[in-house]
């Protein structure tokens, strides 16, 4: 992301963003990435992700945690008539790739907002002993990565 992306975050598409002010603070950080639409001249920001760090979690597994992601509100999982689908899935796949690169085997540890639980459950996340936290294990992470790689290679949606 760049400082120029702040104008997109102030636009109509991002009204209702849960973490709008947080994204503005992360705009120029190297771990904050955007997923953009690149067909024609349109470079709309469809989603944002901030890559966290690997840490040992309860039970001893190393997982990527302290991540943040958000899909542009008009394309969220719970919207029935959205133009694009799979944005959140691709953002999670990006986190899985970061987890692998940091030696955590694709494992993720998250604290989702309650309204996003169906989305995370559909991706294979399971609750931990503390219901505020959910995790994605290695096998499910690898499957998600496989599912996300091929459709978006030709879709015109890329990470910047």
C-alpha cells in the first residue's frame, strides 16, 4: 500500500469499513498489502491485508498471528449481490503463504469479528479453547492455497 491509497479508503466503496482508520495508519508499511482489480484501466482496491508475525501459541504450534484483513464492504462474504467473490479467500491465502515463508507451515491464528465467523468456518478455521480465537491448521491451509492459486492467476485481480 502507499499513501495514495488513503484516497481510496476515503471513497464510497470503503464506507462502512471496520478498520478504515487503522488502514490509514498502515498505508505505507511494507507488511500492508492491497488486492486490486486490474482489468482495463480500473485499479480498484478490493481488499487489504496486514501480515502479522509468527509466534508460538497455546499447545506449542507456531502460527502466524496479529494479522488484519478486510474486503471492500460492498463485496463482503455476507453480501448477496456482490460483483466479486473470493476476495477474502485470496487475502487469507496470502496470509497462508506468509505463514509458510515465516516457518509456520501455513498455520494461522486469528480473532475474527463475530459477523465473520461463517466466512472463517467455511475456509476450515476451527475455534480454539478460547472462543475468541480461531485457527487454521496446516492441512486446511494447504488446501486453501491450492484452491486459490489457479482461479486468480487469470482473473485480473492481483496483489500490489
